[in-house]
């Protein structure tokens, strides 16, 4: 009777957490490590205890209590999120540098062009000096548009040429002719039909609009990319990821194998699971980067960005000079359309007012300095090379984190595999949420993607569409661009705009037909059942 009781007592003592029989290994090393991480030493046992209480680490002799395991798990997540944010800040800094560099270049280009107005247009005499505000307003509009103002460049440029036509016609008219505001307005309306400035307005408009649309969209692409990186880098890691990180980084310390570095393949699987949603950014991210590189390359395509901006004053002068040379013909056509201006006189320009600038510079002769062309070439090359370096960011992030969190795990037979110091056998998973269905390290529900990241994927799509339209010289509003891709199946509401119609329960119309047919049958059958008692009652009464 005494022997069974004694055996039960011994078994109970062995099962209770406490010093391990025959192995009173000191926990001093872990205590030093644990306190070095900012925790208090009171929680660390003096010697190893049995590990049945461990929830994340493999159970076995350990110096980690449950509280210590929780502390280290939280620390592993905090450190990893810190590294993700640090990597994100570095990438944002690169984007901000590109933005500053291009903005400075473009602003200087715009400023030099504006400053050259007086030099190029001063031969026009009073037509320039008395209308300097008109030319200045054109550059102000262009600057505001580049900065993001909701201006219609096409309308603003048309308005500029109409106002310039008014001023030029008025300056060329005889001083004894009275031109009313209504008459000048009629003259301005002939800008499109009579083409008094030749082909210059149409040609300049197409080139200027394309230059400014691409420049503005490129800058917005840099800003949107920066914002996407910032928001995605702040996404918290999941509880499943926290458990996997604890097992990867700190369970070796709890198991007394602090010197064992995590196997590289093991770390890769943990990080690919933790960053599965982030990796789903990759297709649209690469699409945006590739499109931005195309836009950057277009800056040096003839006519190059520097030529378009620098030649604006020359093109204006060329247009005015063309009108002055053909003023008699234009005036005659204006009289036919708008009538002859008031008495006295016909309003025809006098010979001394039609000044021919035979030796003047034309836009076709204008060439920017070789230095300007070289600077643009360097600008495009720098933009393109740095953008290419970012192209693989979201799928390289997991490997970069492993290089910082678990360096030196390349010894395949002597590394920490999540259980002990040995080879890691499972295969490495692919990138993205769908590829994590069989991830042995991180449990994920692949049907529930992170909504913040899905919204950022949508923003990347919208910006890519905007840039592609910019390459064609089309300025598409963000909301217009989002309309094109709102049916992508993501289920997102972009910019607070959600679809008005609610999606059906069934995805395909044939199934919907069957459902409607079944519903109609059920309704008819139920109606028959309701009529049956009434029919029986009538029969019984007979």
C-alpha cells in the first residue's frame, strides 16, 4: 500500500514546475540577457525549470517563465516593427530626395524661362512693356498647375492667346479708331477660326500641356509612393506573427541555445508569413515604378522638357511676329466678321506700326545651352537608377529583415530550426498572402487580407493610371482614374467613395437565375399549402 503512494508522490514532484532533477543549470546568462533588454531580473529563476508552461517555445528545461515568454514575445514584435519602420523611413527619404531634386530642377527651369521674357519680347516695344502682367500671369498659372492647383491648362492657354490677340490688334490699330470691349471680344473669338498666330498656339499648347502634365504627375507619383510606404510601414504585425517571431528570435535563449542562430530558410518562412500582405503590394508597386521610369525618360524625349519650357518666350515672340506680318489680311477678315470699328477711319494698322523684325530669333532656331541638356540627362539618369533600386522593395523586405534580426544562420546543420539546433527541412514559401496557405511557421487566413494594405494597393493602381495618361498628355483627375478600376474586385472604398449598389450574394448570373427560380417555386408551393385547408373546409360544408 505504501509503495503506490510513494510512487504517486514522486510522479507529482517530477511534474511540478521547479528545479529539474539532476540538472540545476544556472540561469545567470539568461538573466543578464533579459535585463539587458530592459526587463527586471526578479522574474528570472535561479536555475532551470521544467517548460510545460511554455506556449510559444518548445517545451523542455528552460529559464523562461510564462511572464518572461510574454515579455520577450512582445519585444520581438516591437523590434521587428521598428526595423520595418526604419526601412520605410529610409525608402521615404530616397523618395523625398528625388522629389526635392526634380522639383528644384523644374522650378529653376521655369524661373529661367520666365526671366528670359524681357530679353526675348522687349523688341515688341509697348506690346510687351504695357502687357507684362499678361505674360507674367501665364507663368503664374503654369507654376500653380505644377504645384497641384485645379487649373485647366487647355482653357488657360486659350485664354492667354485670346487676350494677347486683343492687345496685339489694339496696338496695331490707328490711334483715331475707338475699339470697344465688345469689339475686342469679337476679335479675340477669331483666335481659333482665323489662326492669326499661325500654328504656334496649337503646337505650343500641345507641348506645354504634355510637359506640365507629366512633370506634375511625376511629382505626385513620388508623393503617393512616399505616402504608401509610410502607411504600410505602420501596419501592426498579427498575433500569429508575434508567436512566430518569439519562437524565431528568443526561444533559443529560453532553451539554453543562445549561441544558435536561426536557420536562414526558417527565418525566411517566418518573415514571408509576417509580411505576406505587404508582399502583395509588389505587382502594383512594380507597375508604378516602371511607369514612373517611363515618365522620367519622356522628359528627355524630343521635344525635351528643357527645350519646351525654355522656348516659351521665343514661341510667343514668333506668334506675335507672324501676326504683325499678316495684320492686313487678318484685319480684313475681322472686319468681315465683326464689322468695321466706329468712326472715324477704317481701323487698319498704319505702316509705321507694323514693325518687321526681320533679324529676330525664331523657335526653330532656338537651342538650349549644352549644359542644360547635360543636366537634364543626368537628372533623368539619376531618377531612373534610384527608382529601379526600389522596384523589388516589398519582396526583398523579408530577406533584409532576416539579415538584421537573424544574421549568421547560414550553417544549415548547426542553426536554430524552431525546435533545436539542426537542419531546417521545410521548403521556403513564395511571396504574398496566397502563397502562405502551407506556411509551417505562421498561421494565416488567406481569405482575410489586411484592409489598410488593400487600400494602398488601390492607390498605387490609381497613380499608375494617372501617369500612363500623362504620357499621352492627358490630365485625368484622381476620381476619374479610380472609376476605371473600381470594379477590380477588391471590395475597397477609395477616398470615401463606395459603390452605391450592394453586391449580390452570388457572383455569376446563372446561379442568380437558379436562385430566383427556386424562390419562385417556393413561393408558389407555399401559396398552394395555404389554399388547401380552405378548399377542404368548403368540401366538408357541402
